[in-house]
C-alpha cells in the first residue's frame, strides 16, 4: 500500500546470494545485478513469518547495489603454503592443518564427554529453577547475541527480518537452554560446596601463566609486563580475581565428576540404550543414585 513498515529499511547490508537467509524470492531478484544497479524487489511474506502484521502480505523494496564481490579460492600449491602459512610445501601445510583438526576434535570429544556427564548429574538432581530467573537468563542471552551482531554491523531489526521471527519468539526458543544452564550452574555450585573445592593464589598463577605467555607473544608485550604475578595483581586491582577463582573452582568440579565416569564405546552405548533410559532409571532407582556411562 506504499506505506513503510518498521524494520523494512536498511543501509550497507551485505547479502550473500545462495545462503537462503532472506525472505523467499528476495535473493533471486538480485541475481545478475551489478554495482550501481537499482532494482525493485517484490516479495510476499510467508504465512509463518514472525511479524504478525506482515504475515502473508506483499511488500516492495527499492534496492541500490553498491558493490558486487565474488569469492575466488587460490590454487592449492606450494606457493600458497609459503605465502599463507610460511610452510615450504603444500604437504607440510596439509599435515599441520590435519594435526590442528585432530587436536580440535580431541578437545571437542573431551568437552562433549564432560558436558554429557554433567547433564547426567543434572538429570538426577532435584533443582527448582524459578520461571522469572529462566526468563531473565533467556533475555540476557538474546541481548548478548544482539550486541555481538551489532559489532558485526548487523542491526537487531535486520536480524529479526532475516530470521522471520519476533524478539519474543527468539527469547522463548532460548528458554530451554537457559533453564539447563541454570540447572548446571546449581549442580556445579553444590559439588564445589560438598567437595570443599578451593582455589589458591598458586592455582591462579598456574592457570594464568599459559594465557599470559600467549598474549605476550601475540601482542608483542614484554615478558616482564606479562609476568603471571603482575597479571594476577592487575586482575585483583580490577576486581576480576573472584570471577577467575569461581571459574577455576567450577572447572574442577566438572573434572571431578568426569573423572568418576567411565567412557564407553559406541557399540556399548547402543546396547545400553536398548536396556536403559533415564526414564527407566528414574522409575526404578532410588533418589540420589547417579547414573554415569559405564555404571
């Protein structure tokens, strides 16, 4: 009807054709455009669009193409290995990449195992999480995401338009994850208290040293400036030491329950899944029994 709607305007927005991130039909009408072109894009918002006022309605966008770029991948050869990473040959670069990927995979497997063990403990714990607290955490997560997007030049209104959802819908979708995070935190805090886990200044220094060394190398800071004890004192003067101490205590609590669990093979897991489910365990076991893989 020729009337502008909220969130319908934007400037300096990067659109990657083929990703399917926009309303159906939008990308197709930009295909073949050149820098300086002006195009009129006609679309119809889907019936399940997040904004109630726009569901099923036709809209028209005036688009000015400022720049067009195309991705070009360099040739995989020894020159690339030397220029991009300082290796003498492509084979050396491939071996380095493979080694890094293996390290990443191993770290991910270890992290996934710790998370699975923690969730098993959470599933067997009685934790009452108030609804308002879950709501606050879900909204906090949404605001953090919005802030992160803004750092990349993406406005909240643009993101809502891309996802075809409202802010309330996105917050609601994050509630289960927010509740699980709060349950995890409650269980970890209980383990820290029950096991009397404490973190000394020596523990903090040990944790700080690798990060301080890496930061000195990356930022070109002097070794004296990044000496662990000086970093520790700076954190203390900034009031950030307690947060670091709590973080280390939480990590120790997770490691404690992970060490008590026994990993099993995929075949064993499949066999156990046939015989065991959390629901069966809850129905047949007494309160306080904790199931972990291998038990």
